[in-house]
C-alpha cells in the first residue's frame, strides 16, 4: 500500500509539472488549480488512502504527500506571477503613455484671416531682407502729416478723413506716419515694412471701413530707382497670390513721393482677360507708391543728393478680398463665425 501511494504521489507531481508548463492564461490556471488542489482532486483521493497505509509508514507517506502538495502550490504561485507579468507587459506595450511628454494643445479657434495673411506678407518681405516695425496707432500731426510733406492747411489733407483726439493727436490715417521715424533712426540701406491698423473718418460700405490694415514699405539707399520698386512689389504680389503677375505704374499724386503713382496688377480674378471686378480692363489699381520726395528725406536727416528711395502703402483687406473672393470689407470685423471659420 505504502509503495502504491508513494508511486501515485510521484506520478501526480510529475504530471503537474508537465501541465503547468503550458499555462498561458488565468482561465487555464484556474482549471489546473481545481484539478490538482480542489476537493475532488487526485491529491484528495490519494490523501484518503494514507489512512490505509500501515501505522509505521504513515509519517513517511504523509511527509511525501505534503511535499507534493507544496510543490503544486508553488507551481500555481509561479504561474500566477508569470501571467500577471505578461498582462502588465502587454498593457505597457499597447496602452503606453509617456506622462512626461509635452501635451498636445487642443485647437480652440484659429487665427483671423487678416492675421494669417499679415504673417504671410511679413514672411515674404522678411525673406527679401526687410525688417518689420510697428506703427503707433495714435500719433501726432507732425508724423502723420507734416513730416510727409503735408503741412497744416495743405489741401491734400482732405484726402485723409481724419479722427482727431481732443488733444489734437491723430488716429493714424496711414502707416506713412512711420516714414520719418524709420528714416531718422536707421542708417541706409534702410529696408523696412510697417504693418499696422489705420483709421479713416468716413462712411462705410462694401469697399470702405473706418478701421483697416495697411502695409507701408520703405527702401532707401544709394542708387535706388523705380525699377527696384516695381521688382520688389511684383515679387511680393506673385508670392502672395501664388501666380505670375504683371505690374504697371500709373502716375498719381501723393505729397510725399515724386514721381508718385499707383501700382496696377494683372487682375488676379480673370488673369487679365477682363471681368466685372477689373471693369473689363484686366488691371487692378492696388496701391500708392513712388520715389520718396527729397523734402521728406531731408526732414528725416537723409542727404537727398546722395540717397534715393521708394515707399509704398497698400490696404491688406483689399488683397485678401481678391485672394479669397470676398465681396464686402465689413465682414472682416463683424465677428460672424460663419465667415471666420472658413479660414480655419
Ligand atoms: N499713405 C498712402 C495712402 O494711405 C499710400 C502711400 C504710401 C503712397 C507711400 C505713396 C507712398 O494712401
């Protein structure tokens, strides 16, 4: 009897060792635990037989039975740990989160179309070697008018409907208000653009706003000519509209430039074929410009006998309207989300 029981215990032990080698999930582990340690297990059956073993052999058989039981329990324990580790590793691989990684900022809104295209404009000119300077939104009479050759009482003042503050300062009517400062503070070669908000005291309609953005440009050095101006502006317009564009100079009057004029571009809507927007001409008059008046150079302390320069000023909204086919300038400041969201 003793040998039979010992034999069965050994067989059970080696059987268990084989079985536990293949445990890969907790369901299988539960099955084996019941099979080897449960109430109806082979071990229970064998233990029942210990009573039938002779008195003097019982201690030996009982000891072996306990060893086999402890062996199986440790197999269960090892398998449990292995399965837990495997689960952990799988989670780490699949659900990996680096808590030290920088967060992803949720997108809340987007830049206003004016901001977007102002940035594009600045990038284009910066790539051509221009610096960017911001204007004062409220400035004095001298900088907005007198320093650009529009003395008090000059009839040209009527061309700029002006908002005056009570202390006789000006909500700048154009970014030319920075021409004098920029030329005074820098030494040639001077290449500056001044993007900024301007104000005009006039009735609004689809093409006119009391508040709008201008981009002024100033280039002063020895030997600067009109050709440089046309080339600079053509380069800008081609980069802005992302297509080939022709420019031409149409004489016009501004007190601070001589000769002064307008730049006209190939109509970007019909590519010069003639349409409603360009009134069939194929051209769009888009900005004021010219060679800086010698008086304006001198007022800024630049010797007009050795230096020349050009300046321009254009309204940014007009360009955005052409680029995106927008028919009313008032949309820009209306705060209508249906409009704004189209530029996300
Ligand atoms: N300041 C002018 C305007 O507001 C534009 C301009 C700038 C014209 C520079 C010539 C030279 O209309």
